[in-house]
C-alpha cells in the first residue's frame, strides 16, 4: 500500500471502530431498557389483573390523575382482551344451506408437486379430480359472510356458535397519557 492509501485505510478503520462502539453501547442500553420495560409491564399486568374491576367505573378503563411540572396528566389504562375463533369447518359446512357454503368457507390451494404437475399436464386428458392429487388446500371461514347471512336471517347465530370455539387470551393493558 502507498502511504496515501494506508492513511485512508487507517482513517476508515478508526471511523468504523467509533461507529461500531457507539452501536454496541446503544444496543446494550436498548437491551437493558427493554428488560426493565418488560419487568414493569409484567408488574403492571399482575397488579391490574388483581384490582382492575375494583378501580374501573365502566369495566373498560381506569383513569388516574398525575401532577407533573407542566400541568396535570390523565393516565388511562384500558383492558384489552383479544379473542380468537377456532372453527369446526366440517360442522359449519353441514349446518349451512348448500347455496351459502362457497361464500362462507373458502379453499386455498397450493401445488404440492410442481414437477409432477407439469409432467401430468404434458400428458393427455386432464380432469380436475386427477389434478387434485397434486394439490393441497386449506379451508378458512370468511367471517363477514357469516355475519351478513345472520343479519339477513338466512342462518341462525346460535347454530353458527355451535360450529366455533372462542378462545380468550390473557388480558393486556394499554396505557395512554393525556395532558389537561
């Protein structure tokens, strides 16, 4: 290396070393803060699980007034309970009138063996039943279609409920601050 490129090389190394050090320090700080944040979040969740119903006037929120240097702040803690619906698709299909099944239960096909499919297509006479052996599919429920059919009175909500299981997740608490 020439003296000029050797100096440039050392400058790059020095510059990169500084950036790498700064990155490492910030990452370490971020990891430490994330760990503290998770601990505080866990304490808040545990405490709110014990006393939310007692403190809440409406069953959805807890409001706390805080005095700060620049005025009064209102902390709102909202309980959020996420639900997940697991469908018994066969039971649902049997319950639905035939003319509504395709609008409620959809199939998503994926080709399981592309080489086999291309070979098969090159050969003669193709029927869908033959093609299906190369495909896999997943069935899923279009929930807005079910809601529409219930609203129109074509199916009963109680019958639909028998085809699903609603799983409630652990409550989560969202904290927001509003300045007064």
